[in-house]
């Protein structure tokens, strides 16, 4: 059963990825990819398309993000796109909700069908952290989400609680609140890219980096990473 499900999930992930790439790239003119005015046209058309039916586009994004994360998809591309499509605030809200639900769905699937496999692959590597999670699963899992999952790839991050049988509600809310700072920063970068393309007359890497819409969230990200490193040393180093 587990082997068949892995095959089904793998095929489903590839289908979602191919479908996503198809809709993204089907209207792109490859010959104009070096023309900045082309990106300005795309940005303008995208704004018109999203604003023409915001609610339905939010629903489409929500469904796609949930499925994408549940099939072990990467988190960062979704956050960049949500910032580009919906701005820093609405993008953060929809991405936090959808990715939290997608992660919970992946956890439920992993806990039900692949518990033994997950434990065999991950238990030894994270053995020193399991005691902490069991001591207070919501508190430590919230910290774990806040600091970016200890550098573990996002898909595997979502499966770590299988090792200690975390309650679904604790999993969802610890993820939801722990995601917010990092998700806000990445959505802000996506929104800043959108604003830069809309307002700039020509492309310049330096102008992009030093635009307030980009360098401010990057500085916020550096501060968050520094804080995350301090928190990691305090709560997840060997002496604890």
C-alpha cells in the first residue's frame, strides 16, 4: 500500500508541477525575455487579470498551494508568487493559511500511511530534538517553524512531527503563527519585485537591490535569520 501511494503521490506532484508550469509559461514570448518592456506588459496584464476577479483568483491560488505543499512542493516559490499576485498583506494572509493547511494535510497523510518510513529515515537524525518536542509540542514546534525548520527542506519539515505524534490542532496553529514572520518578508520581496517592474523604466540590478521595496525586506530577513540563529542555539543545541 505504501509503495503504491508513493507512486501515486509522485505522479500527482509531477502533474501539478507540469500544470503549473504550463499555465505560467504558455503565454510567454521566449524571444522577448531580454526585453524589460515585456516584463512591464506582463506585470500590467497580471494586475488587470487578478483585480478583475480577486476572490476567484484567491480561491484558485489557495487550492493550488494546498495541493502543492501536500505533495512535498517547495514553499518559497509560492510565497514569491503570492506577494507578486496579491501584495505583501493579502499575499501573506493567503499563503500562511493555504500553506499551513497543505502542511497539515501532508502531515496527516504521512502519519497515517508512511509513519514507519518517516521514522526509519528521520528518527536518528532528529533524535536529540524529539525529547524537546514531546515536552511541549506546540511551544517547540512553533519555535521550529519560526526559525525556518532548522535548515531542513520544507517538505521534510512538515513530516518531522510524525516522529512524536503531534496533535493536528497543535500542528496547524504552531505552523500558522510560526510561519508569519518569514512569510511576510518573502511576500514583501515578491510585492517589491512587482512594484519595481511597474515603476522602473529600465532594468538595473543595483537599482533593484537598493530600491526600498527590496532592501528593507532583505534587511528584515537578515535580522530574522540572526534572531533565528540565537533562538536555535538557546533551544535546540546539544546541551538542551
